[in-house]
């Protein structure tokens, strides 16, 4: 018998999953954390708020999130980068239009 590193209950030496807390003992999967025990910066509302306000600077919050799978982290990263690129291109176009309007106003 050995102790589970997650819940400290006695389990079989050959066990790969704890029967008490349900955690895998092989280390391949990160431990599950109940959503009410997550720090505020890993909660959905905080991530959406930060992604909406500072965009790609919030990506470390995504990559350090203990409950998101790697595929979701990649999807969110690619979507954030694509939206950031589109916003950048829109800003460049707006600046060009502003400069053209400024030249037209000076010519009048």
C-alpha cells in the first residue's frame, strides 16, 4: 500500500488511478481542480475580460490554466492572434484614412 499524493488515502502499490479522489497517478494528466477552488485569474469571467481588454498579453493566463487541454489552449491562442492581426490591419487602414482626410482638409 502507498499513499495517494493528492488525497493522502491508502491505495494499492500498482494503482494508476486513486479510487478515492479519482486522480491519475502516472503524471500524464494535470490534477483536476474544482472550479470553486480556482484562483480568480483562472475563472472564465476573468479570462474573457482580460482577453477582451489586452488581447495577446493575456495568453499566459490561458497557457497556465490547469484545467484547459492543450488543444483548447492552441485554439484560443490562434483565435486571439488572428483577431489581434485583424485589429492591427483595421487600425492601419483607419490611420491611412485619417491622414488622407487631414490632407484634404489642409487643401481646402
